[in-house]
């Protein structure tokens, strides 16, 4: 089955804002897929629905063939979502935060993988620091680390490089690139065409809650 099927997704917020007006697309397994669009396009709303933080007004989402509403946990297990912001327990250390997340997924003995994630994201020397003692940039690294703890099939990054230092950007892309090469599907939202162009095989462009285009990156670029 495809990694992600989005069918007729609509979302109207209680104040009447139509953030998604019937969006449909499919992401195949193993793709590196870009979701582009200006602020307000509906990208974060779509990711929030995928992550279970918001519910669609109408439409269907399926993840690796699993309907997101009927098989919530099994579908979530296949997703590693790196949101734009999250609140951590301030008193846990970095390593405890990742172990806690492992526990949420029912994983034990995950310390080797956790150690590798910490290493690859430049967090090893911060592993025993409490979350409330970390800089904003380091917290963003933990946000990425947390999403990878259960080795998700699909990695979803919501504006991962907004306000992020060059060093993290580089280690992030090399690590994500390797996970993709090893078989993970990657979905990236960004409002930078350059970033999407460098990484993504296909790009969907959203605007005002609708899908404006969906093409292979080279075809899209040939028109500019
Ligand atoms: P993007 O991530 O592409 O910038 P969003 O999904 O954040 O787009 O926003 C899409 C539209 O929905 C915008 O008009 C935004 O103002 C609106 N919106 C987002 N969240 C809410 C909310 N909680 N309540 C009302 N409107 C919202
Ligand atoms: P519950 O369904 O038990 O209420 P929550 O939605 O509160 O679970 O999530 C608990 C933890 O699991 C949080 O740290 C959250 O970030 C994480 N989580 C939930 N869904 C996902 C997902 N799809 N990918 C990664 N982490 C997730």
C-alpha cells in the first residue's frame, strides 16, 4: 500500500476558517515528498490531523494501508512526526525524554538506537541535561530525536529548518537522507522551494487550503 493516502480532506475551524478545502493526494512508499505553500496554505493543519492533534471535518487519511481513524495507534506507530513546536517535560533529561517516548511505543532495550540518534543529531554531550537547561536549538534537535525513537516508516517534518542553525540543518539532512536511503518515506513541509528542490522527488504545492500542483520536482522546476 502507499505510505500515505489523503482523500477529500476538509477542515473548517470553529471560527469558520476553511483551512483545507478538499485535498487529495498519495505518497508512495520510499518517496521523499515535499509539501510546499505560503503561510496559511493549510500545511500545518494537514500535519496536525495526521498527528492526531486535530480532526478533519470531512475526508479520509490512511497510513501504510491503515485508516487513521479506525486504526489510530497502529497508524501512529508508523509515523514519526516532527512538529514545529512541542512542550517537553522540563525536568526530564534528554535521554529520559527519549526513553519515555520509547516506553510510550512499548519499546524496551532501545538504548542503542537512542544513543545513535543522540550522536547523529549532535546531542550526545547533552544527554544528561534537563530539558529546561537546553537552548532553543537543542530543544529542536530533541524534537527530531523524539520522532525517530520508534523507527517510523514515515518521517514527517513540519518546517524543520525554520530558525535552525546551519550545523543542525546539515546533520539533520544527512541523517534523514540516510534513513530515506534505508527505506523510510519522508514528507517535508516548507515554504522554501530551494530546500524542497534539493531533497524531494515530488512536490505538492498548496495554496489557501487547496492543492495547486503536484509534480515531479524536475518537471516543476522546468516551468520556472
Ligand atoms: P500553513 O501551515 O500552511 O501556514 P495552517 O494550517 O497553519 O497553514 O493555516 C491554514 C489556515 O487556517 C490559516 O488561515 C490559519 O490562519 C488558519 N488556522 C490555523 N489554525 C487555526 C485555528 N486553531 N483556528 C482557526 N484558524 C486556524
Ligand atoms: P495518547 O493517545 O495516549 O493520549 P498522546 O497523543 O498524548 O497519546 O501522545 C503521547 C506521546 O506520543 C506524546 O509524546 C506524543 O508526542 C507522542 N505521539 C503521538 N502520536 C505520535 C506520532 N504519530 N508520532 C510520534 N509521536 C507521537
